């Protein structure tokens, strides 16, 4: 029996990706996928380098919709948006939404939590008194509301807060405060019936050796009756379906 293969989280030159929408689609075809989601990062005025410009959204949607027709005999193409917690409401025209938290907001200023480890440490020192677990608790509190805030059809990289925490170098993921924080978020999100994403992009970009979320969180989601999908979060055509064969057993 043929396995249905899809990757519903890829980014292009319309935001912070390196490949065109068509290059992502062709890569998916070459890798034997049956479905590919081409996304943009929703516009946030405080981070224009990584998000799509409002003036480009119509062009992006039109281009992806044209690819749906062009490659209809080879693959199903979807047009999506990764809607950040702090974005304005998305425009119409997208097939689905991935909801994610990438920033903290303090005193009407925004701080990205996944840019550089040194910058993340500075956020923790400046706003949480150096207590990483307080930052973790704040993060998961935001994540617990991501479906309500973004209208997400998929919950993106739920433990993005661990991006720079390989081998627990910054904080302990076995600490009761950490465990309680993610469980509280999962418990609330389960009620929406929206799948959680297993994201291999953190491996392809060299930050971690295992995907988001951790196996402990995946097991907790499963035990709670939650659904899972595997995505690459590819920002280059080479990253489409990255290591799916290796990690699909997590599903």
C-alpha cells in the first residue's frame, strides 16, 4: 500500500526562505510527495525581514494557485500561512493556517525568541531576572492560546522555546516547572482538535539533533488523544520532507 506523503510547512523567498514556490513544489515531486503546502510568514511590522510584505500577499497567493493547476497531475499544492501570535488577522485566500509563537511582547516592544542564543539569553536576563523557567512558563502560556488567537488548523513547533537548549544547556526540560508548563498548554490545546506539528526544520538548520517537539511532549499529546502531523519547516528546496523517513515513526 502506498503511504500518503505530505509536507505542509515550507517557506519561500516571499518571506525568509531561499527558494521560489515552484522550486519547493518541484522538490516535493522529486521526493515522491503527494501533497505540498507552500506558506508565507504572516506580516509583522516589527520583523519585516522574516515576514511577507502586505503588498506581496496577493502575488504570493496567485503564484501558488497557478502552481496548483500547473502540477495538478503530479501533486496536490496548498497555499498556507504561518500566522504568528502577534500578527494582524490574515487575509482571505489561504487554504489553511499554521499557528505559532515566535516573539515575546513587553511594553509594546517585540522580541524574537528564536533568532540567536545570545539574544534569547538577553531576553531572559532583561525580562525574567535570568530565570529561564519563568521565560518558559510565559512562552507556554502564549502557546496555550495560539489556536484561539490565530485560527490555526495546525499548531506549529510547540516547544520552539527549546531551539537553543540542546542537551538542556540553558534549562532543564525535566524540571517540574517545565513539565507543568507544557502539559498545561497541551491540555488546553487538545480541546480544539487541531493537530500538533512534528517539525524537522530545527535539525536541517543545525540547531538540534531531534525534531520539535520532544518525545516526552509527543507521548503526552498521544496519551491525551491529540493528533500529529510531520512537517519540514523547509526554507530551501533541499529541506523539503527533511528526514521524514527517520522520524515518521513518531507519528
